C-alpha cells in the first residue's frame, strides 16, 4: 500500500509514524513534509497542487491522507481533486470542509440541525461588531476563515475586543473576511474526534488542549501549547450524551445537506451547565491533540483509513489504550506574535519521550528551530500522574534560546 500524507507539522509526523506502525507496513510519502517526517516517509517532489496530484497518479498512490486543513479548501479542494484522479482520500470534500473554513457556515449548519451551540451574529465591519457586542462582556470573536488556530479571541472587556477587531478589520491580519460575535459560554472544554465514513462514524479518544501561552491559561491565544488525551477524560454517560446530541446529528446533517464526508472530524466542545455545546468543528485531526492521541492508538490505521476512503467502514481495525498521554509543546522566542528560526536545539538525544517536530530544520550542526511551535514532547502512562510527570521531566531536557513551555499541561483544568 502506498500512502501520501499531506502536511508538514507535528500532527503529520504523528500520523505518519502511526501509519508506519500498521501491520500492513505501507510505503509512505509526504508533501510538503519536513526533515523530521522524511526520516519515515519519502518527500514528494512537486512544485504545486497540480504537480502533486499528477505525481500521486504517476506513482500509483493508493491513499491520500489529509493532515493540514488548508489543502482541503485550496483551489478545487484536495479530496475533490483526488476523487477526479481516482485516488481514495481520507479527508472531506471542499464543500464539507467549509465546516472549518467558515465559522459562519458552521454556525448556520449547527443551528439548522438543532445541534447545541452558542448564539452568534455575523458582522462585516468594526462598527457592526461593536454594535453587536453591545457592551456585553465577556464576548467571543471569531474570524470567519482559516487562521491557523489564532482567529478566535475571548475578550473580557472592551479594550481586548477593540484590539482584536483592529487586527481583523484594520490590519487585516487574517485577510479579508467576516466575523462572528458569539455568546460567551462557560465550563471545561473537551475535544472529541470522530472518524466519519458517509453515514457511519466512530468516536475516537477524547483530548483536551491548552490554547493560552502561559501557565494558568494566561497570555495570548496560540495554536496550542499542549494536550492531554485519554479514554478516561469523558465518562461513558458524557460520551453517550455527546454522541446523541452532537455527533450523530452532525453526521445526519451532513447527509441531509448532501455534504460528502470521509475523514477525521474534530468537535471542539464546551461542557456548559446546560450540557455539551459545540464551539467549533475542524475537518481534520487537531494539533497538538493528534500528537497526544496517536501514541494511544492500537491496530491498523492504514487499512482503516484506506477502507474508509473507499466507503467501507471498519471500526474493528483500531482501538485505543486505556491509559493517558500528555503532550508538551516547546515554542520559539516571540511566539505567538512572531517566531524565531535558527536557534540550536539541545537535549534531543537525552529525551526518552516521543518527539514530534512541529517547526524544525536539520542542519549540518544539528536540529534548529524553524517556526512558532517547535517541538511536541509526548509521554504515556497508566495513570494521569505517571504520564504528566514523565512528559514534563523529558520536556525539561530539551532546550533552545527563547524556549517557551507551559509547566501545567496535564495539571490545570483536570
């Protein structure tokens, strides 16, 4: 089996290594890939989207796995292009990926199908946003399009809201787009992952991520500073409620709206006093949650994804360890406002945990930083205490100039 994994970060490395461990022993390729991913997969030499599709056709790729969200909505869409070329793709069509690409599309979908979520108003300008907020704080502001996990702001007061609105409408940090002014919900968050195959689904291992930069959920929002994953994160009763009120209605809604879906679907949920409510959808695995979840997966992920991409649902092929997994992110100096490249990374040879490279480059002198989030240090244990103690101990062995790491991953919000 030949599999091409599309993306270049720590999430894609986690997927590649888990696919590589499948009993069917697939031959793995990657685009655009990274120096770390290319230790396991062969880089696809292509200079663009058209060339990528043609390369997969010419080289007999059996399965394309979408890791990075941007390719799902790029041009005609990765899954759409794969289908036209006769290549099974584990990832949804462009039309369905609007659940992630457009917050407004997702909100309308949720409301249309009666799936619990917060109220929201769509606006097109700074002034409209201020009017929609109407002095009600805290408020949640969401840029409508893709923003690499940074297009959402929870604003406790007018000053923070005005600062974010300036980024969106004046500086246009995320490009052109509308904005949702959304109801502020309270409660712990949880990430639920589904593997969707047309009208069938499998709920995978739950996770919880940490978006804020600093200890105690302080500081600016980021793409994720760490995650905890375990089947024990959610009780059977809670999972049943989530399945009945959110997952199953979502799958039915996709079918009713004629939106083809074969791939991973992320449900970002708030466990409010009124019950679980959807904060957002992601049409792929979360990052850094993927780095925490994949080490717990057992079975044949490669065959599971290939069958699913062909429309054959085979949940018996995979299962999850009942223990715990903790992911600690090491970020570069200046992140998330900026990133720093070229800083020498030390301690990797001493680290006994799993290491996934989010933003690094291999030079003759060793590994150096090459992005905002640099490394994911991941450890497992039979108990939460064992997993988080090991993860933090091993993460502390790795260092580079300006390194940023939260010391409360797996401790806070548990």
